C-alpha cells in the first residue's frame, strides 16, 4: 500500500516481528496471536544476524512479509549504554538500516519502526512533544543508542519521501513487563530493582543499592500497553512524523524504588550509590497526538509492578528468566 493509503486491515497478513525474543517483540507476538489471524514470521538470531545486510535482504526477499514490526536491536539500561556505546551505535545502525532497506526492496507494505524517548535532547521542555527532535544536545549516557535511533526515524521519513514507502515510527517511553532483562549490569531500572529487592528478601537482608541520587524523573509504560499501541498504529497511523507512546505521567526513581520495595520487600531499605549516573534529569512524553487518535494506556504502574513481580516469581521457579 502506498504512503497515502487507507488504514490497513489487521487480518490475514504475513507479519514479520524483527526482535521477537525481546521484551517488546515477545509482547507484540502475544498480541498478534491473541487478536489477529495473521501469520507471524520470526527469525531466530542463530539463523539470521540482522546486522548482515546480504542475509537480511535474502531472508526478507524469500519470506515476503506484508508488514514488519521493527523492534530488534541491542538495548540496555543506563550502564550498558554508557559503557558499550560503540556496540549500541553499530548494532542498531546496521539492524535498522538493513531491515528498512530490505523492506523497501521487497515491497513490504508497511513497517512500524520503534525508537526510544532518549532520542530527544537532554534538556527538552517537558512533557516532550514530537517536534523536540534535534532541537538540542543529547544525553551523554545514551548518545550512541540515540543517534542510531534518530537515523532509523530519518530513514523511515526519507524512504517514504523518496520511494513512497508506508514506513512509520513510534517513540515509546521507558518500558517494563514480562520477558524483561534482569541482568544487573545491562538491565533497566525497574527489573534491576525488582531483582535486588527480591534477593534481599530471600537473603534476609534489608539494604538495596539504588544507582544515582534517586531524583531523576522517569515515565514507565507496561509492555502490553506498548504492544497494544503498536497494533493500533499499524492499523491506524500512516503519517511521516514519528509519534510518542507513553502514559504522560512520571515519578522520581526514589518513588519508583519505594513502590517496588512495598510490593517485593516491605522491610527493605534504599541505599543510594552516588557514583552511578542519574542520566537525563527528566523524560516524560507528550502523548497528545496518540490520545487524539483514540489510544490510551490501560495498566497503571502499581498494578503493572505487581503483575510483573508475579511473572518474575513464576519464571524464577522454572529457570527461564533472562539475565539470571
Ligand atoms: O532504566 P535506566 O537504566 O534508563 O535508568 P534511562 C533510569 C534511572 O534509574 C537512572 C536509576 O537514573 C539510573 O541511575 N537507577 C537506579 C538504576 N538504580 C538502578 C539500577 O539498579 N539499574 C539501572 N539500570 N538504573 C536508558 C537509556 O536510560 O533508558 C536507553 O540508556 C533507553 O538509551 C532506555 O532510552 C529506555 O532512562 O536512564
């Protein structure tokens, strides 16, 4: 379908979810399975390295998907981003470029490319609207990742402009939920603190290390809400501009840590490690554009933390947690 076409029906398509094992990709697969009659295509890492241009071209040419959710990438929390910037820049540039260009070459009808709220300037005015992009310097701790993500957004825009491809991009806020990464070096804050409070409880200790000062403000969206928004956008959104996905509500890292403590280990005590970075002081998205289209999140943060902790316990028992 051309960039100016009508909304796409969600039934009976061949849909490639690039990055199906991750937090986001696995949620999108769950939602596609539950809500559509689509044939879902996935490419395990062992059989397809998305950084390999020839392999990606060949795979997409052979599989001929109608639509692609491009949610693959090298991702991680503040520490992984800060200490592995070359990897975050290279892997993500390659993956995004290869998949977007192959989608164009194989006439894929629609691509949804997922970015991240770290694309916006460190001192963007809050809440951050879509037009803040490229209006100021980026946050240093995730500059490599942000630059790769910005390149992906621009690729979608330029392939639309030059080749009339219906490639759209969406920018989610910080995410959490089932299938998150619980490795303490590379995870994001929410799964890291969930694991730390859990281990303190199990070990009969109280102190839990919280990185930074606790004063940074962040917004958290459950990945099931994110997946729901992605399916909604695939069906209803066909514009050049990227679009924010979030709750529009933020809280301090201290408040988040207290909320996780209350769910996981009420006897726990927060101990702040000031040698670790705070990152961007505040990052809350302006979600007016998505709300005006008729989409809103459903899962509030406390329910989401409780549900994710239950999921953590269930999967701890069967040894299938990522990063543990
Ligand atoms: O989740 P997080 O790593 O992502 O960190 P960012 C958020 C805040 O939580 C920072 C603090 O201020 C951290 O210092 N924090 C406290 C912790 N304790 C911990 C802990 O045990 N682990 C972690 N990881 N943080 C990433 C970006 O930034 O967010 C990416 O680097 C991406 O590019 C992603 O955009 C969504 O929000 O700081």
